C-alpha cells in the first residue's frame, strides 16, 4: 500500500508543487490549508508523514504538532517555516517534529528527508507484532493484580482488561519485564520506539503520563515511578 503524505500548507504556491512532486514519487498526497482540519485528518488514521507549515491561518503549526503527538501519532513530521531563528527550530523539535526545513528549500532535499522518515515508519510498522486474539484472559495471580501477556499484547487488572494503545502496551510490557529496575530514558526510547528515532523525548513523557493515569484509574497495585535524571521503573503499591 502506498504511503499517505499529508501536506498542511495555506500557500498554494508552495503546496501545489509539493502535491505534484510527492505524487510523482508514488505517494498518496492529501493537502489541507489549516491546522484544525489537519489534526482531525490525522486522528482519522492512515497518515504516514506530515509536511507541516508553521504559519497557518487558524492555529500555529507547533500546536498542530503538539496535538497530534499527544493523541498518539508516531510517524514522521517535517516542519516547514519561513522563520529562520534557531529558537524556532529547537521549539519545533521539542514538541515532537522529526525534521525541519527553512523556506526556501529544494524539493530534492524535502524528498530525501521524506523518504528517510517513511522508511522509518515502515520499519516501525513491520516491527509491531500482530495481536493474538484470546477468548479468555489468563487467570489473575492472587498476589499480583497486574498481569501482562506479551504474546497476546494484552494486560489485565484482576481479570479486567486494561485498554492500552500500542506504545502504552510496549512501554508497560518492557517495564514489567524488569519490574523494580530503573530503565533509562534512552533505553525506553530505543526499545519502545526505534533506535534511529530522533524526535523529542517528550513523546516518552506523554506516553508515561497516559499509562500512569490508566493504571491509577484501574486501581492497579503497580505504578510507574520517575527517577529524576535517569528514567522510570515499575514498582508495586502497598495494598
């Protein structure tokens, strides 16, 4: 299946050449001119790369980037901007962008960077194990309320299944496999995301935050604890 690229750009003079060029590469290309429709389109699924302008008429491109990452979008984001200051670049990468191109830019350079991010997305998709359908959850162990089954990619709290996203499950399974041990941020990013991932580590913080909320809401006797300056560990909570 051909990858889908979403171009978020209000300037026709920039957007239309991008649509034509990426289309000639064999990608399915969609274009929106505002930030809020872009967030909605990404939420609908099926987008493997976002080419995102910062200067949008409704909300800033940085806000678009932040919202889609917070909602769990894991694939590539390239920011385009006429702002040349280093601060804008740092802020853009900090909210989860993978790459940054100042205007004007060469289409050949954009294509090269797009190919690299799409290859990464393909590797990540291929590495995700398929879910195994199970009709009955495994029996809960009396002394351990949280149970994680890596083969079926499912987790239960006292026999009640916990609803987790793909990355939330990967993170929980990794922490559970070394329960009580501190795993560094670098280890978690390399093993849950990709060793070649060079986006913001705030993606990890967002995922940890959601996982914490779900464990707490379920009353699980386990919690994710931050070790300042190092990483995270999964530890038992006294009954």
